[in-house]
C-alpha cells in the first residue's frame, strides 16, 4: 500500500516533583494512505477479466480451425502418368510414348469432406472405423520391418485400403494378413505395389 504522506507529532511534557524536575518527550507518527492508486481488489478483477477474454479468444480460434477425422481420410494409389506425343509426318511413323517414373515418395493422403447436409455414416460406424484405424496403425508401427516402408492404411466402414510400395510379393501378403487379424476389419483392399 502506498503512503502519500507521513505526519510526525512530538509533544513535550514537563513533570515537576518536589525533588526533581524532568522533561518527557513523546513522539508519534501517523501515516495516511494514498487514495489515488488502484486497489488490490481492482487489480484482481482486471486479471480475471483479462483471463476470461484470452480464454474466449482461444476457444473462438480453435472452433474456427478445420478438423480432420481419421475416418474421412483416404489415400489413392498414384497412377503413373503416361504422355503420348504424336508427331504429324507424311510417312507413317509409330507414335512416341514417354512414360514418367512413379514418384519415389508417398503422396499425401487426400482429405474427403462429408456432404454439407450432414454425415451419411452413423456415429457408431465412424467410431468403429477410428478404433480399427488406431489398431491397424499400431500393428504397422510395431513391426520393425514394416514400419520403415511408409505403408498407409485408411479405414471406411470396416474396409481397410493399404497403399505403398514393398520389395517382395511375400511382404505384401504378410502385411495384408496382419491387417486382416485386426478386430472389426471386414475387408482389405491391398493396393500395395511390388517393386520389380
């Protein structure tokens, strides 16, 4: 608490007795609080209001962010691009076909947003798909050989689609069998490519 001014008061009292005369000095100081500042209660109210405003801003910001759900994600197998270049010539020549190699890295999954009218899938199916997705992802990541291959699995209505590349047909089959063992998987669409 700030004090604006301090007042000091001194008083002298002379006491006379038949045998002696003595002087007693009595001093007293009085402090007066400064009333022009902000009280502690007002500071507390300002802090609470500031925290409430920050909380409302964060909640508003979070609600405006787009959300992605694992059950709405699907990955598609990259299709090698084929470009046919045909040159006009008076003599019949066979067309020149240029085929570009497939990209070495896995493409990002494509996000499929549900229609504006609401979800056509029941909530129970979406919940089951997310449970299956979690279990499949865990199986893939727990296997030290498969986890490094970049295999992507997406689940929709209990159907699991696998996308990626492996070196052998045996490894492709092994991954498919491993995913079929997950509880709730109805079907596996194995789109994994075997590199020659």
